[in-house]
C-alpha cells in the first residue's frame, strides 16, 4: 500500500463543534451530522452570499487552530514511507491556512478541497489519473458514512474513524475495510497492510 488519502475534518482535526456552529445554524447536532450521510454539498444548500460569509468566518478561525502534536508526528512518519493526500469537502484555502500555520504542508503531496470539486468521487478519479495510482494501492481514512460511500463508488478501501463526525454504528452501514477509535489505531492498520 503506497498511497494514503486523508479526510481532514474529524480525522486530522476535531472540527465538529466549530462546523456546527458556523454551518449548522438552526439545526440540532444530530440534524447536522445527518448531512454527512451523503455528500455534504448535495445535502446542504446555502445561498451564495451567506455561504461566502460562513467560509470567511471559518478561515479566520482556522488561523488559530493548533494541530494535535501526536497526529502531526504520525503524519510526518507516514509521509516518509507513503504518499499522502488530503481529499476534503472543506475549503482548500482554510486547509492550507491550517497546515501552513502548523508547519506541516510538506507532509501532503496535494490538498484537494471543495474548490477542486464538490464530489470526492471526482477528486479520487483526478488523483488516480494525475499520479497514475492504482486503487488497490490506496487507502482512504475518513470519519463519515457519506465519505465511505463515495470511496466505495471507486473501489477505494476505507479506514473509518469513530472519533469524528459519525459514530461506529453509522459508519458500519458503509462497510468500511476497518473501523478504529484512535489515530494510533489508524497507524496500526496501515502498518499491518
């Protein structure tokens, strides 16, 4: 296994409370979580002007987010033996700000967010084409049922983490390769592969 594709929100950084506060107004936490049972961009439509304001607020908040040192160190270790990518539904500008401010942009070959495409299926296909990747040599690490289902559409094996947006029971519905409860367990599964 050569390539590891990571989701960001809920996997690398716990952003649920922040995202719910900014993007889930007038929704309960459960209602907001349900938006991620599929592609968030297909489920959650917001007027452009309001959407732009929400993303501006998020970019400001992302400037002050501090990376978990354990996760940062583990990602740096993984990057020594594997090619790492980010495929996220979040904004690339916010993600790049986060990684630059935490001094680990060098860990990822490419960071793909909503600006690249709103479909993770299309972002996976783009990576496969651009870097001549074989699906069997890749694994996707994510925290939502919707992401697992998008990975399934291209035959991508998924390590699901139950410490992010979705709990184990919901993740099981997507039939991921493995479900883990810590970033250390992600490392163990990758090592075993």
